[in-house]
C-alpha cells in the first residue's frame, strides 16, 4: 500500500499549486483543488530536479509518465534526420508528457531543461492508485491535463509540444 510522505515533504507540493494558480501561460494546468486535496495528491507524485541541459523526455521512447512543472523552464524539440528543431518553451504551472499519457504512443519530442527545474512526476500506475483511492481528485486532474492537451492542439505553434 501507499506509505504517506512525512509532513515537511508533502508540504512541498504547495509550490506546485502556487505555480499553477499564478501561471498566465496558455498551457497552464487549470487544476483547482483545495489544500487538503493537494496534500492527498502529494502522496502520488514524486519530485524531480533537473540541471540545465538534462534530458527529461526522449523522442521515440515508450513511457507514459506525466510531469508537472513547478519551477524552471524546459525546451521541447522534435528531431528529424536533418536537424533538431526547437518547438516550444514550457514553464512553471504547465505539464509535459500528456500526449503519451493519454495516447499510449511513444514520445513525440525530446524535452530538455533550459534552466534548473523542479517538476513532479505521475506514473500511470500511481494515477490508477489515485483513481481508486481519491476518484474526485483523479477526475479533476484528468480534466485539467486534457484541457492543456486541447489548448496545445488548437494552438498551432504549441501543437507539436504535445509529448
């Protein structure tokens, strides 16, 4: 079963909540949870720290983990046989990996830290556990991730940033 994280570690999730609330980006995650719900969600997310230049997601890899950006910035690149093309810059309050999370397809682009970054990851297995234990939080999270996916698909420059 799930072991709860110590209170100081769980409190860290509020930085992510604040990043989502304060982001004015088109692809900000519109996740409106109470503080108690955020604390419940914290048990299912793992913090990830990246240094500038570190690769988070590699194009073509079959992995469905989704990442929520608390701080920093990440660049999204599509790699073809000729060159590497920068597609998008993703910052605090947004997410990465929603395309593969929902589609079960390999990653469509490579994501690299453009600056030191703090993210929170959610694996499909942890999402299933969240869905079983806290269905209302899982539903809110699904709708928020789908909203970002839809916004990126409607915005041509961000469309290929769906990873």
